[in-house]
DNA sequence: TTCACTGCAAATGCTTTGCAGCGCC
DNA sequence: GGCGCTGCAAAGCATTTGCAGTGAA
C-alpha cells in the first residue's frame, strides 16, 4: 500500500517549499479545460481535448501539470474503474451523477440529494473525513430496452 | 466506458454460462491465501505470498484466477490509490459498497438500502432497465485524519 | 480422451523520467 | 540572465494475451 502523491487531498501548506509555480500557457490551457468540465477527466482525455482546441500540450506535460495541480490541492484526483487517474476542479459546482446506457452510451445527468446525505452520514458514522464519492448507474435506455425486447 | 468486472459487485447469476470451473491446485492455493487475509491484496502481493509458501503460481495465472473469482462474485475487486487492482474475500455475501480511506487504503463494507432504492427509482423514472450501479465513498479514515491534523 | 487451465514471454497501454532548449519572472 | 517548464522519446510497471503442454473430469 504505497501511497505517495497519487490520489486526493493532501491538505498541505501552499507555497511552503522554495519551488515557485510559473504561469505558462500550457498550465493556463489545462486549467481552462478543467474549469469547463463538471466531471472527472482522465489525463489522456484532457490531452485529447487540448489537441482539439489547437492548444496542444505534450502528453507528458499534461501529466505533470495535473499532478502538480493535485499536489497543490487545486484539483481533485482519484482513479476510475479502469485504473486511470482522473481529475476534477475542486469547486463542487453542480455536483451530479450519471445514468448511463450500457448499450448506446447515452447519459442522463441526475441529482441525488438522498445519496449525498447518505454518503455524508455513513462516512461520519465510521469517522471518515474529507469525504467524496462516485456514483454511476448503468442500465439500458428506453430505446435499447425496446430494441432488445423486440429482437 | 468499459465497466465490466472492475469495481464492486455485479449481481450476476452464478454459473450461468456454459464454461465450467475446474478445481486446480493453483486455484485452491489462491483461494486459501484469500481466506487468511482480512484485507485487500494486490495481485502482485498475492503472487509473492504464494511464492513464499512454495505453492508457486505463475503471475499471469494469478491474474487470471483473481479475475475469474471476481467475475463470479466470490471476491471483492477494486482499485487502490496506486491504481492497482486489489482483491478480498467477500465477507458480506449480499450486495454492498465500500468506504475507502484514500491514504491508507482501509476499506469498510457498507450497505445502502436507501441508495439501492434511489438508483432503482431514478432508473425507472428515465425508463432505464436492467439496472446496475457502482458506489464508492472516498475519505480519510479516523487514524489518517488524526495523523494529518496532528502534523 | 477432451478441453479448460497453466506457464512463459512478448505485447499493450498508462504513466514517469532524462535531457536539451525555451520562455517566464 | 537564471532556472523552472516543456517536448520528445525511451524507460518503467501493472496487466493482458498467444500458444503449446498438462491435468481435472
């Protein structure tokens, strides 16, 4: 269980060490994309988005910037089910979850106040702090359900 | 969107497919180790333990066996903070979720009847069928919380 | 006997790192 | 002008896969 700078929030004093953080266009580009995406993105995905915009940033640099941001607590970092590192801007603006069709991929955004409350309560019961959660619902959307029923 | 046998529980009918499961000494050895370990082990770790015991099993086979066990719902499978797949014998046989410490990896199994109900209701509202869901809560366990607060 | 399982090693894909040049401060 | 940042490509590592031999049923 080696645990270094991988996931999440290490509340660390900002600007404690002597290393300063330079403002480069690559860093701004990454930050801008994160601002616009409400959900977690993998580094690979973010890199692809940057390419689409023309603000191409090297893949290695994308990794470095995201790690650096996570290290400073400016973004949330965790792993998705595939084991990829995923990041999200820390501000919890419009937290929501997804209802996904496992056949056509269609996604519906859903809110889950009950789940939020449950997660918070459960975590507190066990003494856990700095809590965060992921919830995904997989199923067949109406169209795909009909298609499968039909034949 | 590859979400198959990765994290958590996919309630699937046991022994549904035509493939039978043969009882080999490798499979028994892996199963025996899992029985003795109360916590999550990575495949690499389990492989090392097997070597120490003399019941050496190939690394690739270890991967295959663990995946197969997880596929049959006989073990819990998820990812630790390093992105490694980790497995543990399923204490609770029923459907449940996890409360994970993002610092030390400690896991607590929790039940969430409210979440189950919410997921089912939400899916139905949107006309989704054959529903399944994943829920994970990440936070800092009491010990790690104290450690971080202290210094 | 049959065919799933196993072991080996090469392949895959995400992530990290060394090094030289560039640009922010 | 100094030094952190970037890009490139190769390295590193966990995990997967092809293939042929072995053993469970």
